[in-house]
C-alpha cells in the first residue's frame, strides 16, 4: 500500500497515533494549529534555499500565482507568527498534524505522507534545545515504540570549526553538503575532491602555478598578468560585465580557489569528523583530540556540552543517544542543533522523525529580526510501521456492531430499529441490497460485524451472531 492509501484499519491506527501524540504535546504546552494545504511556492523555497524545489508539487493557479502543496509545516507556522495570525507571548509552542506532499522517488511509490510535529519559537537556550529533543524521544516511547535512538549533530558547532580552519563561505557550504559522501572513505574523498575541482574550489594542475604566482604578486601586477592571459580577443563589454570586471572576478576566483591547502585540510578534517559517532562519553574526548590536532580551540564544543547537560534531567526512557557532528541535514536553514530519530526496522528511510534549530527563518520569511526557534516533525506512517500489530485495539469501540437487514417490506421497521440501536450507542449498519441470510452473514464477517438482525414487516426481529 502506498503512502496516502489507507484502509479503514490502517487509518484508525494512524488516528490513534495522532490522538495520543497530540495529547502528549498538549500536556506540555503545545497548542494545536492548522495550516493551509496549498501555499505560495516562494514560502517553501525561502525556507529550504531551493532544496525542496525538485520534490514539491507546484503549479500555477487560475490567478497566475505559483503555488505548491505543502511539503512540510514549519514554514507555514512561522509565517503565521510573522503575520501575527498566531499570537501570544514568547516563547510560543505550537503543534500541527496533517498530510504533506513530496516526491520521494519511484522506489518509494508515494507522495502523500502524514506528519505531526511541534515548534518552539522565541527560546534560544540549551534548555529549549533539550526540551524539544526530549519530547520528540519521549513521545514515541509513550506510544510504545521500542528500538529507536536519538542521533544529535550541531550545524552551528561544525560551521564554527570550518570557519576556524579558514574556509570561505562558499567552500564551507560545499564541504557540509559532502558529509554523507565523505563517510564512505577514500573513494568518497576522491569524489568530493573531483567535484571541488569542477566547482573551482580546488585549482586544476593548469591553474595551480598561476594561482601560486597570483598569490605572491602585488594586486596590480597580478591583474596585469591575468589580463595578459585573458585579454586577447575580448573587446568592449561581455554580457553585463566589462573586461576589467571579468579580470578581477577571475583573479578573485584564483585566490579563493586557491588556498588549496585550506580546502584540502578541511576535507581531511571533515572526513575524520564524520567518522566519529557514538555515546557522548566516548566521542567527546576524541572530538577534543581532533580539534587539537588541527589547531582548533576545544571551546568550540561548548554548545554541545551545554546541550548534553540540559538534556541530562530528562528521562529518555532508555533510548540511546548518539553524538554525531557529521549529522548535517537541511544545511540551508538549520543554524544549531540538528537531530534524527532512527529505527533499524525502517530500512528505506531510517528515521521516524527529526528536526533542529533554525534561528534565521523568522527573518527570512519577513520578520524584522532573527528570532530563535526550533522544532521537529514525526513521520506518522513510518511510526505506524514499527508499532505492534495490535496497537490501538484497546481504544476501538467495544460495543457489538450490528447489521440490520430488512425483510421484504420491513424497511421502515429496520430503519427504526437501527436508529434505536444508534441512540443507545450501538453501531448499526443498514443492509440495502436485499441480501439473503447467507449473503448478509458473509457481509457482516467482511465488515467485522458481530450480529445480524433481520427485521420483518411486522417489526419482528430475528437475531443471529456470526
């Protein structure tokens, strides 16, 4: 069954998950809000930096406006705060639930998924981070999920490390986006180097000597050299840039591409960084040693220490915590802690939920300033897949269900009986196709109905359990 296709039994299961998680979050101060299914495409692109563009279902509405089915909720919630449709003193706590629409590839075969999540806006402390992480873990444990684990990273700390190595912003974004590839060892590192070369972050052999010369020369002499290489055949303006602007841009690229030592050093550092994951007591000493070997201040890890200290008072119900600074999802908008909740039984997409801190999103969506904020979202369909087969059965309606079958001209009496049963809280379904006794019994079994009542024109009732 594809995501978005729900049998009655599966839908009841999802509703039970939703109701329990909503109660769990409500008891912790998170109020429920509803957001539009259809929003301006730009709203989601401003949040994701374009990362979602190829996965969104977008079209032009009759007014000519480009709109999209929502691929996530956070943008809409934050936009509601910016527009003051969601009001209240800070910090604000909101929760939401409903379908989201994303293209996940033909292999997954689906585009509609149930998502439930929470946002904490206006709190920037480690205690706020700890609250969101703890509730995300505890909510699943309260449902009865077992075997999941919490994987914690920190984009802010990793960015500070790469800045400390002297990496340019463009190169830093590239390196962060290559973390998954760097996990695969030497072959991954070679692949990342090749892409860095294509992007001009590393100089080719042909440009290496020019780069070294340009770096040693005075700016005016370097410009003369570059002009000598490139100036022939360029007259007047090229596109919207003059030859002088082209020369200066090229020289700037040489000098930035340049620093190949810094790019190489950062790639080696990142490959060692992403290899470190596990319990914090084991990983933190190794991280401090790694920082020292690259001349970086161990104080860069202070936000991680503060987060772990703030998380300590919470009962995580025995859920293992993995510290992994190579966890770097959604680098376009996350600014601090990031996390994923994984489960070994979900093979194709090993997470049940996740999220992180996004302190720049309020400003990006039209707010006057940056506002600290973070949140998480559960993949409700995947949660359903890891819960026991009988989950939620105890919450099903315990009353005996009845199929009321009119006999020949007894339809009025059958309707009256069905209405009396419903008024007493007994689920009653009226058979309308003129089935025989055997056919009615078969229908009842197919519908999970326990009792068949055949009603005659005189109001007499023949009752049979099936």
